[in-house]
C-alpha cells in the first residue's frame, strides 16, 4: 500500500487532534481526582494517589504524542503542497 503525502497528512492530523483532546481530558480528570484527596495522609490514600498520578501521566503522554502527530501532519501538508506545485519531485 503506497502512502502519499495527502494520506499521511489526513491520518496524522486526525490522530494528533484526537490524542491532544484525549490527553487534555485525562489531565483534567486526574486534577479532579487529586482535588478530592483526603486532607490527612494514611495508608488507605495510597491507591487514590496512584490513580490520579497514572491517569495524569497517561494524559501528558497522550498530549505530547498528539503534538508530535500534528507536527508531522504539518510537515506532510507542506510536502504535499510543494509536490502539487511541481517544486518537489515525487520519490518513488
């Protein structure tokens, strides 16, 4: 299956936007969970602390991956437009 710049641009832009949105939702959820942490520390809050930590960490990873996909989509869009204008030779 041959990938051209237009297919890569469409795929990476959709993945990027979806991952950024997913990551923001997870970070917001972790913030809500952390704000409901009991004031005094005991051993029963360790599971609660681990929950918001891992959800927040996954959210940050998703945001960063989404930004990388969006950046790659911008690069592929630039190559697509250069190829269409004839300034970039298609590599086969």
